[in-house]
C-alpha cells in the first residue's frame, strides 16, 4: 500500500515539473482583419412586416376566397385541376411554362390535355408566395415583384390557339387570367376523340345537328350532354380580354370596351379598401353570397383620376343601365335555350346563394348547368341522363329511365349555351367588357331565333 502511494506521489510531482517547463510565452500576434457586418435580419424584416405594409394585406386577404375557399382541399392531388386550384401546381405550370395544347395519342386516337401539373406538385393553399414569387429574397419591399406570371396566357379552352395578353399596369392582369380562364369543353373520349369542341364550327354551321338523342350515347355524337356540360367557372379572363365566346354572325360586331386596354384587374379588385372590399380581399362587393342580398360596392377603383369623368356609384346610370341590359339579355337567351325542352327547362336552377354563385343574376336563378339527372351531382334532375350508367345502382337506373329523354341539340344551341355560361359566370353583368358581352348575348339570341326558338 505504501509503495502504491509512493508511486502516485511520484506521478503527481512529475506532472507539475513537466508543466512548469513550458518556457517563456511569446508576444501576442497581430489582430486579424475585421469581418463584414452581418445583415440585421430584424430590421430588414420590419421593412415589410409592419402595421402599414404586410399586416393590413394579411387582414384583407382573410376576406378573400383565395384564402377561405375550399377548392385547394377538394382538388388536391388532381393533376389536371390543380394548376388553378393549388399553390404548388400553379407555381409549377408557371415556372415550367406548361403548354395548354392538346396532344393526340397515335396509338389510341385520343387527345389529352397537356396543361397539367405533376403528381408531387398538386398540394397547397394559396398564400402570399403563390402570386409573389420573389418574397424573402432580398427581404425588402422589392420582393413584392415580379409576380409569378405576367407572360401572355395561352388559353386552354382554345388549346393554345388564342392568347390573353393584357399589358396595362405592367401586365399584372395576366397573373389573374392565368387561372381565371375557362376550362376547355371537350368531346367524349368514348364516342369521339376527346379533342376540344370546335367553336368555329358551332358558329359557322349553327343548324347542324350536334347531338342526336335518337343515337344517344354513341358515335357520331361527339358530346354527350350531362349536368356538367359546361366551360367551368373562370370566365372573367376570357370576357375581359374579348376572347373565348362562340362568335355567331349577327347584328353586333365583336369589339371591346375601354376596360380591356385601359383598366387592370388590380385597378378595381384591389382598389383602396372600403368596408370588406378592395385591397387584398380582391372583392368589388362587400357582401358575400348571392346578389339577392343587399350589396355594398367599392367604386374607389372606378373613381381614380383618368378613368370615369363622373363619379361612379351604385345609382350611376352607366352602372345600372349596363347591368340591367345585360341581365335582360341573359334572361332572353335563357328562355330560348329552355325552349329546346318544349315546356321543361333544360337549364338547371338554384335559388340558394350558398350553392349558386350566380343566384340573382337571372330571374330563373340559373347556374349554367344542365338539369340532367345524376345521382351524385344532381339527384333532382328532370331529364334522363343519356350517358353511361353502368356504375349506378338499380334504383338509380330506374329513376333515370323514368325521366323524359333529353332533347337533341343543334350546333347553334350548344354555342348559345356556351355563351350563356360565359356571360353568366363572368359575374359582373357586363361590366368587365360590356361590348363583347352584349355582342355574344345578342347574336346568340338572334341565332336561336333563326333556329326556331
């Protein structure tokens, strides 16, 4: 034990001796060069994230359907729908300049729509980053621009043969039109090749039979009518640009109002806030729901210098007369389209403003759909569904078979239906582009009259 203690003592003593043998220390070396000051992130962020810049926009955005709408959830995962319904897909088609063309599969003889996202880019609610592609790049106010898209918009409803290009206000309206354009109405992939319906042929041969109800769900019928035979909902861009309708020959020429080249979407939809409209609400009208309720309109965008010489208001003749005339034309055209049913309307009606965005725009509260039976989407439909019913239950088939056969449709009738949908669903009752809307409706009425309706 004593030997062990002596050994440990020797080790400790040796450690002290070795430590003390370092020798004298040298003089301190010269200081290194100063590094560059880092960016004060806190101060940079405050340029935008404050009570006068971003915070008001976020508050306004909470009232926008871009924020609280449910389509980003409903359509998530669908590559063909999400370019206009989810953030990731929208940014994908813009970044990759995805074409709106249709491609023929030479093996199947069928067309497919090229305007689609990829499977892993089909999610995401719309946020600030959806439209403002450069946010958090320099962390200054410069990041608000450029927008995700200001390039001319190839129209998918025309499979890329027509383009919307609204150059005013830095082409900012092209951002809106990228989504707010109609989807293509296509032919059946069962009885036809799935190509886009030829609008020019509808206009030039209006008396030709387009759908023959005796033939029904078979060739040569190219379109089989259903509840959802329509151009979808984004009619605003097409009407505003004066492109997209079935342009029948008639008493009115197809020209555009001043809005098409002078105003931008931002001018009116992001005007100075009034109540719950303007700014990043993107609303022109404060109230939500149907137009059957009282409305508070925001005319701040109309009344800026250089636009209307007389201040606009809800009682201005230019406002009321335009909307009244457009509504009258919609009602007249609806009556002629419904006359095809010989006493039973073929247009679907829905007075509930929570179910029909366009309730109140026509006296019949039409929504642009056809009143054809479908157990999922229109179980109260009054016309027999001429399409495939193979997946339906026996009671559903029995219900369908008890209904009257849907009437045959001439090309002019289908074209008039498309124009009705466009002018109804652009929502403004002609304000977006008065001259073009009026020409589509008036010439469609004249075409339907010439067809005997």
